[in-house]
C-alpha cells in the first residue's frame, strides 16, 4: 500500500500522507512522496499536502531509524532533504492542510509548501530538535527564516517549543485557521484560485522566491549533513532519541 495517496480535485492534486495514524517519516514514505511529486507536473497545476485528522505527521520514524548505521542515515537524511527541496521548488502553487499535529519533521514537510493552513483546536506545530540534541536541518533553517523572519525562527529553533494554531498564525507559520471540516476545502480553493492564473509568470515568481535558498543549501549540503549526523550519533543524543522513540 502506498504511503502517499493522490486525490484529484480538477487542476489541484491532494497528496495525502498514508503511513498509519501518526504518519511517521520512513524511507518508504519518502520514496512514495518523491514519486508522487514527480507525477504532478504533467497532470496538475497546483497541490495540497494533507495528512490525518489526529496527526498530519509526527516527524521522523525514530524506532525504524535508530538501528541504522551512519551510511544508511546519510542516505536517509539526504533523501529527506531532497524531497523537501523538491516540494519547496515544485513549479506550481502548493499548500499544506494541517488538520492534526505536525511536529519536528511534520513541520519540516509543511514548510516545504508555499502556504500552510491549520484547523482550529488543540494540536501542536514546531521544531523540537534542539531538545533532543539535534540542530534543525540546514535547509529547514533557511526556509523557516524566509517564512517567519529571523526573530521568530531563532526563537523557535533555540527553544524547541510547540505552538498551537492561533499562536502559529500570529508568528506567520500558518496563514489562516479554519474549522476542521472546512480546512481542506479552503486549502484546495486557495490553490485552485492560483492555479487558474497564467502559469508562466507564476512559475517565475516562485523560482525567484526559492532560488537563493536552493543555492545556499546545495552549496553546503554535504557539510551540513555530516554535522547533523555527528550530532545524531553522539551517545548522549542517541539516549535522548531512544527515550523519544518510546512514545511511538
């Protein structure tokens, strides 16, 4: 069964994460998401990324990843970042519909979209990597500073706290908050409106927005991956990750 389901809404594709209740980011999910993104350009002019009602995405599949050796984790980390980069640079308007929790890697996926919309109610978004002894991945750091500005980005990454929808909207992490029943319809409508515009100018506007981040990331990709994995395999960090994995 595919870990990502494609649902057609006229010119807009909804890509729905489909990896159990928590939608943990596993190698299989990344492979399926990468394949789905490659299918979009020929058939669609916009995309909405969605998840489940309880979890959009909990983050990395820690129980599945902790047994991996360094070479396997290098491959996973670079694949994850490439999928985020492909999502971020997709030459069409995109939005993320957050109907459930989006923590750590879940927020990273959401940041790859042009817009983020959340449903009201008690759910958490944010990047808690620092509490586990990890940095926020370099690509995410660059995108986050572009989305919410340096002050909020620094606060988010230094503190590692989660926020609820209304606070996320104040920070600019999400554009709007809707009722759970209306969320995906609103997200699809927003992207359909943009997808109806002549595509050539829209693609160049997007390329102008993502070009600097893409160039900065690609210039530092290998170095930053090594530094991230130095932290990942630090014995103290491994213990913190093992404790976190018990919650899955």
